[in-house]
C-alpha cells in the first residue's frame, strides 16, 4: 500500500535503483502464510567463500560504506539484474547470521518458477551493514524510532506486519551498479513481515516464513503483480488482476485473455477469472500471490519474464564485432543460459538461407565452409530467440526476446 493511495503500488521503475532518490516507502501487505517445502540446493555453481575475491575495496565504496561481496556472478552486470541483499539490525558479531539468512533468502527465490529457469539472468551481491545494536523496531514497539542504519521497522503505514526501510539509506549502502539493481533488505527479526513493490523489498530474515515471504514480495517488485487474496484492496491495475470476467477478457483481448482455458502448473486449476471477496478477478483459484508457499500462475510467470527482458538482452555479445569482417574468423554468439533443460534457440542464415552450424549448441559458425570465390560477398546472421511457452504475447517476444547480429564477408 502507498501513502495517499491505499492498496496500490506506484507503477514506476523506481524499484530498479538506477536513479537513487529519497522517497516515502511504497509497499504491499503480505499475503497469509501457507505451506512451503524445505530449502535445498538450486545450483551446482560454486560460490566464492565469505571474504574471498569479490569484496569491493573500501576506497571504492561511497558514503554509508559496508563490505560488499559478489556471492554469485553469472555475467557482466551491464546485462544482468543484480539482487543486492542488505541487512539491518545485525551487529558485527551477527554478520555470519546475516550471511546465512541472506543465502537462504536468495536460494528460496531461485526455487520458484520462473526464477529457477531464469536464475542466470541475476547476479547476487551481499552488503554487510553493521548495526550498533541488535534487532529492529518490531511490532510490539509501535511508534518507536528506528535506530539502525537502514531504519527498518514494522507498523509501516499503520500495519503491524508491514516492514519498511529507509530507502535513501538503503540505496547509499547498496551503491551504484553497472546495470539494473533490485535492493532486498533483511531485518534481524523472527517476526512475520515484509513488503514489496517499488523501492526496497523487505523481509524478516529470521522468520520461519522468510523464504515464502521473499517469493511473494519479489512478485510485487519484479513482476509488478498485485495481491490475489480476498482482503487485498480492490485495485486491479496489475497484470494478474482484472475487473472484467473471462467473457469480456476474451472478447476485448484484455489482461490474460491469451491464457484463458490453459491448465496452470501452479496447482490453481484452469486459468480463468476467479472473483475474490474484494470484487476483483484473479487468474487461478490459488497462487503465491494469494497464499504463501504457492506458485506463480501462468499470467504472472509471463509478466515476470517480460519484466526481466525489459532489463536484460537474450544475447551477451558476439565475436568478432558484427559488421564487415576480414578473413574467415569463427563467428560466435553468447546467448544467456537457462536452467532446467531449457535453452535459447540460435538460428544461422547465409544471405537469408537457413544453414546448419558446426557447433552442437549452435553458438558458432565456421565461414570457411562457404568456399567464397574472389569478390563474392555474403551476409551471415545469427538470431537468438527465447521460445518459452510461458510467454504468449508474440509481439513482445519479437520486440524484446529476440536479437539478431550479422557479419559481411568478402571472398
């Protein structure tokens, strides 16, 4: 909920901390708790040990400096979304506790689709903010002034479980990045609470529900999703909420009309229009935006993936630099990786004709096989495409989820 506009997120790119400004907290109330499985390993990728290479030197840190560690790096930050995990209310002796809770939080996020499949679109960074005192302003201390570096406190906007942070202070500790960043602040608290939306995503790092909380809250922040539970405000200005029923959606091509009738893998049944007690329709009977511990329904998965591709290109780069090329160098593209058996497709063409590349993974092509005669010119093009069936908006796919590079070779 937002000051002056109860129950509604500010629809803004402020959640991406590219422009840092002091703003009032913008948050969405938590859904009710639900069942959740135990956390487990989500990747075989080795992580650097605490305090190893990846720590930002003190002289390179800005005001409000704190040790910064890249705990997971999948690629150039300029073409990744960096999740910046910061702690509040953790003393110097409690930094190991913060590290453990931060690791549990981001791993829980990467256990849920579509984040599991698209986990290589993210870098993970930890900022170890030392608090002079343990804990934060909790729910039983309503009205108490926060005395921690990030100013985290419950009773945000008069709601006991709504957990907010000083966004300007959090941004100062996070620092500037080379690409888009989402800031996630963990409070040293075992109470149930958190917030998501624009600005800083928050959760109680010591809560037994911490993993479920971040899965729900990041849906607000990354996917611009609304709450689907009955007591949520009746604001339908989100991709997963509607004031129109299924017939109107299908007739007028509104909201998730492309998904109507599809079997949702979240266990929420067939995608339709299910009316909540607040009068707003949701896509399925249940989801993580309705009950913690659930899954994202298909319209919500599509919304999250589209937001990822608004910030990340499917292509990391190509060698040599596309354009006029001398000689016969191997032509290479670097598509982003997907997990779980999925991958981006790469198609090669020579003067518009599809050709089979020599690489088993289709990431490179040897132009020597063309046997060009002197003076002959050809254009070799590679197209990287995400063909996921979790997106049905083909216009968006062609605009954001496809990239083509080309080289001109002369015989």
